[in-house]
C-alpha cells in the first residue's frame, strides 16, 4: 500500500454524529500542544469546567470531560456508581438503553428492564410500577435523546420518579446536550454523560459528565473499588480538581487529550456566547423547516410529533426506495452524510441529524434539494421547488 | 470568570510527554471532521493499521489505536487478557509497574510482584525464580521504558522467559515506541500498548495496541465477559476490522476520535518516511549531545549508562538547588517544560524528555543554555559555553 497524507473530502454532516465542526473549533484544536500539568493548561481546565456547568445547567462540583468518547462517559457513570450485586432499573427504548444494560451487567449488577418499543418514549407508568416492584433498586437509568430512534423521553419525570423511590437517576444526554433543554439541577439528575460530537459540534473523543453531591458521596464511599483504573473518578478528581482547588495543584492521573480540550473549550465558548435558549431555538427552527420540506416531498416522520427530537430526525423510507444506494448517492454526488437505521430500524428509516453547526438554513435547504434529486433518480415524482419554498417560509416567518 | 479563546504559550516540550507536535501533524489534526463510518475514513483506518504494524514491527492482525490515552491502552490489555482468579507476574521498577499491578487487581486477578528498586532495570534472575515458584501464572507484565525513572528493561529477555514458562508477555511501550527498538514479532511479545504523545510526537489521546494470535485466541475464548464494554476487543474488532475485512464493512461500536486519527496517521507517516532505524539513531544522538552537555555543567545522570533511555533522561538534582523554582524559571523565562520526579524520585531528579520531534539539536542546545542560566541564578558556577561546545561537537562528529 502506498501511504500518503489524508485530505478528507468536504462533507456536510447530517447523520447521527459527528456533526459539522466549525473552522473556529478546528483552529483551536490545531494550536500547539502544551503539557497537561502546565499552569496555563490548568487555567484552561478551570474554564472548561465552568463552561460545562453552564451547558449542563448545574453547579455540580464534579463536572468534567472524560478523556474518551461518549461510550466511555456512559461506562464512567456505571462503574463509579454501581457495585456488584446492585439492582439497576434500565429504561430501554433503543440501542443506547441496551448499551446501558450491558454496562450494568458488566459491573456485576442486575439490570431490571423497563422496555418500550423502538420509536416510543420511556413509559413512565411502567417505570413507576417497576420501581414499586423493586424496592431494592439503587438507580434508574434512561436515555434522554435516543440517537437510534430520534425519540425524546421525559427525563425530568424519570428523575422525579427515581427520587421518589430513593433511587439515583442516571441520564444519557449524548445527543441532547446543547440541542434541547437539559437542566441537571432543576430536574434533580444525579449522574449525566454526553458527547462532544453531537450538538456541541466539537470533534469526537471526549465525554462531558456531571455528578450530584449524592452521587459523589456514593462514589467516594464505595465498598468495592471501581473496576476501571482509567475511569475511577476517585483518582480523576485529583487531576480535574475539587471546588476548593481552582487554579491549584493537580495530581497526575493520565495524560489529558490536550488539543481535544482546546477544541472543547472553544465549542463551549461558542455555546456560551450564543446562549442555551438561542441554541435550543435554532435546533427547533431548523427541524421545523426540514420537517415541512421533507413532508412536502412526501416523506413522513417515524416518530410521533410530541416526542420527536429536533436534532435527530427519523424519516421512514418510502416503499420501493433502495435506502443504501440513496445514501451513497447523497454522499458521492452531494457530499452529504445522513445516517442509516440501527437495530430494529435498520433498512426502515434514515436518521437525519441537525446537530450543532449542522443545524443551519444552508444545510437544510441543500439536503432538501439533494433528497429530491436522489428520490427522483429512483423514480419517485417529487416537487423539489415546493419543498424548498415551504422550508424557506419557515425561516422567513421566524425572521419576522 | 471572563471566558476567552485560549492561545497557548509557545512551549518547548522536554518533559516526560507530551512532546513537541510538528506543524505537519497539527495541520492534519485540524482538517474537517468526517463521519467515522465514511468510506474515506475506513480507507484511512486501513492505512493507520498498516503504519502501526510497521511502528511495532509486527504482522499482528489485531493492531489498532485505542480511542483513549495510554492508561486506557494499558487497561485494554489487562481487561481483555486477564480473567478473575488469574495469577499475573508483574515486574515493578517504577510508577508504571505499580499501575499495572492496580490493573491486575481490578480485574479480580492476583498480582505476583517482581520488585526492582526505582532506577534499576527489571531483574531477570528474580523474574525467572518467580516464574519457577508460580507455575500457574498466566502472564508476565513489564514496562519497557519506565517513564518515571528513565530506565530501559530488557523486554526481549522478559518475553523469552515468559514464553519458556508458558506465560503471555504484556509489555508497556508507552515511552519506547519510536524512540528505541521495539520488535514485537522478533521478540515474541504477546500484547503491547503505547501512547501517541511520546516518541511518535502526536497529540495525546490515543493508545496504539497490538496482540499476537495467541493473545487474540485468549481474548475470543474468555470464560468471563470483558468487564469493560468500551474496551472489549471482541466488540472493537468489528469496527477496526479483521485482516480479511480490508476496506470492507465495519460495524459501529463507538464514535472514533476522527481528528485525532488524522493526526496519528500523519505522525506515523512521518515515522515511516524517516524509517525506524533513523529515528532510533536520532534519539540516541540527541541523548549523547545532551548527556555530554549536562555533564559539562556538572550534572549527573541518575541511572547507570547501560540501562539509560535516550528519550527520557533522569538527571540528579545537585545539592542546594531548589528544583521546583528552577523548573518554574525554565518555563516562565525560557518556555521550556521539563518534568519533575515522580514517587520515590520526587524532589530528587528532573526528567528531561527527548521524544519524537523534541529530540533535535536546537532543543538540546537551548536547554543547555537555559539550564546553565538557571543553575547560575541559584548560585552554581557553571560554564555554559563549554557545555554547548561539547554538545555541538557530538553533532559535528555525527555529521562527519
């Protein structure tokens, strides 16, 4: 094989993540590497912590980015909070609820499942019944924004139920953070993890997490040591620092991914400048425009409107359409990436992401034009101009 | 706190890692993010795998970069190879041997220690005796280049002993890979992990690993599931691919750190262009120049010459010198980072790294000038010009 420098094709990232990363974040990423114990870098860490607290809407002292992707954030939460023999209630309505179950089992704990069909939200009645039936359960785990289906579950209600039954609440906010409201303190969430490559529009590779004081107490008073050395928060705290440690001495745990943290800082700075409410509104607006446009093309949404995520749109594949070849055409001819269906949804839906920087008018209009063209290629009779006009009107109305 | 874009100070990284990252690698890092399942990206992954095989000098099919720093690479090796109840012989002659022990214990296994003092190499006689005394041991673990002490152990002999006693060999090559010979196949190493931020001069955040077929067989026929979901190679293999899968279908496991992998590819490409023998020679040459220069300044090396690492120089702190304030002065006045001592060596040694791009003439000469100046500030009478001249002669002789 001949090796050569890799120059990626320009892509419009409208799949389930990663999302488009801005030039501003890429430029931060590429600044010269400095040491992870450099006083300048310690100052940056303090800022990242505070910017993450804003993103999560929390004052939790234990708020930090895990030095690995979202899956490792999920694992961080489970290995630190769950002990062998624990009973954990896991809400499963898609691929990531299933992954939570696997994590619980690998901690030597028992997963009690609250199952809802793919494409539906977590059933609160079923959850409450399960809590009643399992008085020994120590935690309830649920996914806020199911990336595999595009469904939003009511994690505020889930956290409230968990609390009522003396359980910790564990929330997956990988795809929700920055795209829809996530209010850790107001909702009383005990442990939450996210990813950087979705609505934060940063490069993939880090997983922001946050823990309530109740959760921290459980971590620091565990009976069994945390099974992972790398993810043991009792050790990580020494590097990321307690609240009284601002700018102070940090003890070495592992080498932090310095450049990725430059990028995360910049992405969080952009969110801070835009403000959360405006970012949430932007995701909603672009979703509205996309929805109107796709519906004008004759496509329909898989998930019912009341539980639909604006940032991850599951669109049903029309009969007779070769979904894989359409995605291939979108990628090769239009440089647009959208997602295939996962698990139960494989071959049945496309997943169209409008996350972070990808949630913008030019992406939505380009996708509509491209979709119309690709559908036409496969023999569907669609009105491209009408779809673009309908979507444009959404933006015009919003602009006043 | 007022938040603002972070512009790092320019640093000369001569500590125990990260090392200086070239403009070429930083530029690769900042290329636009694409999807981790994009066919273009899959092609890049194939190249990374082959370039890593070259770096490790192996034809192992299971050779890939773990999506997290070196500590996670270490954990990947242990959680995949070790089962609860196993007996593992761990050679400990510094901080990272101790970390291996902690990993073994967290796997529910028993660590049998082969202890050598800090600053000395792993004692082969003691290892052989321990192997004789523990016929049930399944693996021998040792650190090639102890970053905490600057000592090189004979891992070729360690792997041979392990094999003689029917044990797998597990080698930490975090600081050795790219800086001194690491010959996985020739030495018969079964499992090895490294880091990107040392002699590969890439950004921190990834951990290259490689496993022999014997090791792979053990991983795929485990009795207990791997305790980590994120690091379970039985799942990761589906994404990074088997040998017969080149360019083929990859199944989603976690979102790969796309941009970090651009950077790793470029760093490995540079190593491939330079070739391993030339890179090893460059590290040795710069070490010689540094050694001669520092000795001319009256400083002495902590570790005896026959087991000294060229890329990580433990230098004894002269009596009467405030080591922390000297490091602070180097950083603030000269923009040079060197490392403090760890563990038993805290307050006793400086750790001067000559890793990857940092192993160059300008870094060595600048450090000598800076060291001389800082030592003088603290009242030591040193001859800066003589040190620089002595070091320069090493380069002149090498240039012919």
